């Protein structure tokens, strides 16, 4: 436990924490500090360090090459995020290497720890940028053109951080090395609590996506414009938020408006425009599509009633991920029959699953709270997770 607590505290000091949560956004000074931490962890263990063409960090035990067993996650966060989402997987990966060495294990296959860049998409709006670029799902030009709330492009942010955006794109060399990828993550729900299990294995990831809904109205004076003369985009937006909840509830899905941008954002000004981002998830792709179509129709109907124009544009979509039976069953057996459960949260493992064999381990979350400063896992469960990951890596890397 002492080893976990020490490693965890070193990382916990970077990027905020406390009541306000973490603000660890891609290609910022905080992100650079996190990257420095990763590089230092690799150096402490004598692991060879690499930075791939998309800004993903790699630490190698053994000679990098085909058939490698890879583990890790991400270090960035959502705004005001918790400590565990992402970082637990990276810390546990390094500690699993320590555990294997303490067991006297010498892998016969290369073993790597990875930190994928910009998994949350908190700054530029698209999730899993590093793994999407690695696999070719996200086009390089589209990635470079992404902009944050201050209109800084991803390309500009990378250059400011000392990285080269011209190299972005599908990385055949990195992909060809991965024989299997196993991501450990805090569970973002209460499934393991109900199962009374500290560690579980992922069976699937729900399909999900993000849609930008833009309501175009007309700016005017809040104190002099009659209600009947207004074209206020906030009104159809508010109706759409309520419609999204009702539609999702009826379809057994999830719909969330968690990010809104208002222009000109003045207390005494009727907005001219509202940009709102819809996060939609469901057990199957047909339900996601049906839900988004209904929400879009509701938005257009509400907008027409107020003389407002609405656009709905998909920004990212991820199909359902069903982790391969062979690798999942092997891991479950290695762990003595750990329970399997699905999740509605997206992960880099889900992106990589279309290109390489992937699997996930979940560590119990006592409250189920995530993407919040209240996100938590006990030290005992985290240590159990490290031991479980080490067992899985030993099974896979010592054939």
C-alpha cells in the first residue's frame, strides 16, 4: 500500500484537486507537467521512453517490437474532474511493472505503459484524440483544425507546447507493435458495488457520441425589446434540454447537455447565439440514432416557434464496443472468475478495439460518482487492482 500511496500523492499534486477538482487539459502547462511525471516514472524504472507522432507517451520494458503487451490509460481530465479517471490506469500500470519485478517475472514479450493524449476532449471537444489519431479514425487535418473556447487550434496549442502537429496521423509502427492492450480504469458506476467485487472485467462499451446544437437568434436589448419581438435562442435551447431528458428516459438511453456557450453572454443582452453540446449514449446504435433524431426534431420545432434557426452537427461518434471473448475470457480466468460488466463510458481501449485485441479492468467505485471531485476508490481496492493487472500482464507477457 505504501508504494501506491506514494506514487498517487506525487501525481495528485499536479493540476488542482480539492473541492474544485482537477483541470488537466491537453497541451497546457499542466499537461506538460503530467507528461514530465510520466517520463520520470519511466526513467526511475529504467524503461525506454518514446513519444509517438500523435503525442502519446510510451515506456518500454524490453525491446519495443511486435506482439507487445501494452497497458495504461490517460492523464488529462474533464473540467473539475476527479483524481482517478485516467490517472489510476497509468499509475497502476507502472506499479504493476514493479509488482512483476518483485515477483521475479521476466516477460518473454515486450511490455509497455502508455499515456494517451487528450482522452477526455475537455479542451478541443473531441474525445480520445490520441488514440483516434493513432488508429486513423480521426483525420490529421481535422484534428489540427480543432479549436478550444479561446479559438486556439490544436495545431497552435501543440506548437506552443513544443510539439510538432505536422506529424499527426495513423501510426502503423505503433499499431503493429501492440499484441494486446489492457486498460485499467475506475468503474464509472456502481456495478462492482452491487456485485461486492473489488475488480471486474469489461464486457462492452455502449455506443455514444457528441453533437453540437447551435441556436441562431437575434441579439437585442434585454430592457427595451418586447417579449413578442424577441428571437431568443435560449428559449428553444431550454425546451430542447427538457425534451432530451424525456426522450432519453422513454428510450432507456442517456442524454446530457453539459457544455453551453452563449454569445454575447451579457446579463442585459438577449443572446444572438447558443452553442450547446449533446452527449448521447445507449445500449445500441439504433437507440442512439433514434434519440438524437427525436431531440433534433424537438429542437427545430421549438426554434421555429421563436423565429430561431437551429443546426445539429455530429462532432464525434463511437460505435458499440464488444470486447473479444477470447482475451476477456482469458483475463477472467487468470483472475479467478472476476465478474464481467458493460459500461456507458468511452475509453481509449474502445477506440483501439477495432485495430488490436483489447480488454479492460475496472476497480470498484464506492459511490459510482465520476467526472467529479467526489470520485473515489479505496487504497485497498486500488492495490487489489494493481495486483490484478500484474497477474493479467504476467499471463499475457510470459507465454
